C-alpha cells in the first residue's frame, strides 16, 4: 500500500532549522515507519540562501521567497523557526489562512500572541504544535496535554533557561561573581552577545506562561507575569545560601490558587536536597504536581540544535499522523477546548505568601538587630533564623535573616522602613525561599 506524502515547508534555516534538516535526512526511514506517511521536506525559506550549513539540499529547495512557501498549495505543514514577533506572526497567520498546519519553537510569539494564532487555527481547522517552545527536547507539553491530562495540576515549577542555570551553577561551584561568569558563558556559546532576554528572566517568563496556561486551563496575560532576572545575585548571597542549606536558582513558578493563579519568575532559594536544586549547568527541568499523579519531573537539554530539532520533528510527526487519518484538531492546542478555558486572574505579587532571605547591611553598633526586628514585627513578619558572620568591613556588618512565611506586600513595606534607617549602609537584598514543596 502506497504511503501518503505530506509536504513540509520550513521557515528559517538557522541553527535549529539546520538541525531539523539533518534529522529529516538522517532518520527519514524511521520517521516513515513510525508515522505511516512520507513526511517530505519540500521547501525552505530564508533570507540567507548562500551560507554553507553543512547539509546538502536538492536544487531549488532553498528560497528567499517566504510568500511562495506560505501560499504553495502543495505544502501541507509549515515549520516556523524565525523567532520573535515580526514577521513570524504574519507568516504563521498567512500559512493558517492557506490551510496549513503549524509547528513552531517560538515561545515569545506563543506566549504573547498565542490566542490570536489559536483562534485562526480553530477557524481554519488546522493543528498548531509548539513542543520545542518550552524545554527544548523535553516532552513536557505533550505529556501535560496527552498522558497526564486526567490530572488537576496544583503546581508547575521549572528551571527553564540554560544560560541562567549555567551562570548560577558556575557562581555556586567556583564562588565567582556574575559579570565574569556571564562573559565565560558568552565565550562558550551558552549566552548570546546580547543576553538580556535570558538573564533578565524574560525567556523563562514566556515559557512558564505557556506551561501555566496548559496546566491550569486558563488564559495567561503575559504582561502580568512577574519577571525578575539574576543580575542582582552576588557571590556573597550564594555563599550565605549554601551555609543555610540552599541553592539559588532562577525558578519559574505556576501555582493554582482557589480563585486565581500564581505565575512568576525570580531567583529562588531551594533546599540543596530538592530535585530542582540538583539541576545544574545548561540543563532544564520541569516539575509538575497532579492530584492523582503526585509529583513528576522532566529533565533534559533545554536548548541546542539537536534537542530542539527533536521536539520540532516530533510535532511534525504527530501532525502527520493526524493528517493521515483525518484527525486534525484531535488534541486542543492548549490542552483544553476553547469554550472551557477559564478566565482566572493572575495573583498580584503583593499577595503571594513566601518565606524570605534578607541580607541587611547595617552599621556595626549595638541595638541594630532590635530595630530591624521591631519593624518586621510591626508587619507580622517573624524571624526563623539569623546568620551574622564575624568577618565584615570595619564600618558595616551583614545580617542574614530567614523569615517565616509572610505576605509580599508586608515584606516590601517593612523593607522600606528598614532601609530608611540611618543605621542601614545599603539597600537590603531580598530572595524568595521555596520550602513547602509538594
């Protein structure tokens, strides 16, 4: 019996696009055996048609005319690997308007413009898949939408940016400062020349917005996702964290509350023996907790040519199977049918409850701790433990406090008063602490 041929168009022939081509070429027979169709890479569009990517293409496959690919009636499925918002959004919407299924690795686009893309796909009756947008080759989105979809999820936590995780790991292991470790990450290719999206937490925020939306069956307004990067983390705080039994990670946090959801990204202190604290280097991990599943963790390479290409082609194969049996749209794009997607507000940061690490730098004189404790007490913040090293500058001393659970708004108000004291030498450092992890 002759296999159905499904033609695939590729937008973007950079690093990931090259990996996709290599995977198609290397594992063509395996892909056909596992899908029951001939998935054929028919056309590639990129502005650069002359650079050597180390792969051989048939004559005429590579073009700089994206429109020709998007409107070609022979193309059944389009892979978007351009990245960013423009022209990626316009290209995807045009492909959908021409009845083409979509696979994308574009987390920023899906986090910010996902609802528009999903609505267009629903009208056109086509699939949109984006496994590679979160965690590179880690199959977490498909697991949530398919194998684990019977669960109500209470939390989704993630280490979702290899650049930040590499930097924090190096700072922890080698007691280095942020700037030189960032420079090393750039020299090794783990950080971009302009690493802003990574180190300021924006990349991670895009990913947790998608994960939270899928886990909790709700729309996430990306503009409301609290985002704080790692540029303020110092070797001093990493050392104090270790003394207290913690590691500092850039943690993506999604939590289902009674009437709202928490979706936030910030440096977080995790107990050293907690699974996510042990995820080091450029690796990523996602930890879910479902009512019947309990906790489960997905771990692997969160970026790179081969890992990301694996996720992209996996999505292409899934859509290929759907096309073959006439089952497009079998699985909702966001894991829940649109009419059942909830409208839950995102909990303001001022209302979250957390424990806190506070490093206060104060003048070395009697009565300092009493003044600080008095202000904390005024805002119902109790101290769990304190660390005050003997070695310090001649005119100031660091005082490290670990609080019991407190409301963020109360902490912020207390720190405004503390930092206004004439005994405080510099602004207090605050890092949130996750301890009550199911």
